[in-house]
């Protein structure tokens, strides 16, 4: 066999071997074209439906989780005092009031001729909310952190340590002061000691606690709420002290959850 014949025979074998490879390449190319067409059609359909074609289902799920994590809890406590300034508050111009200052992460309301206090400059919730603070009688012997707050379209005050020092109650209920209505109680408040005060207001009742003691548990039905003229400037939400130096700190507020604002369950009969 001549050298030329050998070369031709080898070339023939190469062509035969290349045949199946060429067919596979053609099939692969055709498959890629089909897949590309299907992906393009999918994107066009998602665009027509208003979806972002660049967003995959996994990415969408991740975005939803991120949005959920970033969304604040509407029922969480919100601070109303930064511990450094009176930001958000204004000194109430009662007339004859003492000095108001921020010291050691507390708001100090010094003794005046009558009332000294602060009033919230914003718009507090009017119903289905809870307010808490810590109060201390620094000097004197009367109320030191009486809080005036909204009840729907009305107002009321939780007196803490009034009428010479011991009285706690709502003022006013059915036109009676905290000293002589259904909410009146008496407590021995110590000077230079912090007391935690919490007020909860719903459409159905008003509750209040001092430390862990439930001092007010009053259904609102058929009750009339009002405030004394002396604290009218404390509206819509204010804190005041009467002829006494008082201090407050850790002032917070939150919206109640629906189950917390629901009507109380009837008490079981014995």
C-alpha cells in the first residue's frame, strides 16, 4: 500500500468518527436554543403579570423575609424621654412653676408656688394604649408625678401622692376628685424612692398600677371623666407636681394589641 493510499484511508476513518460528534453538537445547540426560548417566554409572561423578571422565587422569598424583619412592631414600647434633653416636651406654664431640668437621666420638676410640670408636645394615642413611667418625690409632701392623659375625647388624671401625700386615684370621676371617688386609695410614699407607674386606657376600662399593685380597675361604661382646672394646661398628656419637687424617668408609651384592648371577660359566678 502506498503512502498516499494510507493517508486517504486514515482521512476516511476520521470523517466517519466525526459524524456522531457533529450530530451531538447540533442536538446540544438546538436544546440550548429551546431552553433560551422557554426562559424568554417565562420572563415575558412575568413582565405581563407585573412581576420583576429579574427576581427569582427564592429571591422574592428572601425579600419578603427581609421586609418582615425590617417592619417595626406597632405594639412595642416607644420611649418618650431620651434621658438627656426635654426633646418632645415643653415646660408647662402654670404660673409660679419651679425650674424644670434634666439631670442624671431624669426630668427634675422643682417645687413651685403651686404646680410644676411638663406637657407632651406631640399627639398621644387617645384610646387603647398604655403609658408607663417611674416617679420619685424628691422634696415636699404632695403629689410628685400626677399624670394627665386622654380617654377618647375626654381627659383624666392619675393622682399619685396627693392631698398631703397619701392619696392615689383618678381625678375626676363622675365629678368627684381623686380624694373622694370610687378609685380613691391611700399609700405611704417614701421620699427619694422610685415608684413605677403604669396606666392602661381602653374603650372599656381604665387600669393603673403602682409598682405591682393594681390601684385602679374602673370600667368606663356610664362614667364621666374630667380633670381639675389646675391641670388644664397638661392636656393632652402631661406630668406635674404640686408644691413638691418631683422627678420622672423611663417615660414610655405603646399601642395595645387587639386582645389587650378587648372587653374584659365576665367574672365567673361562685
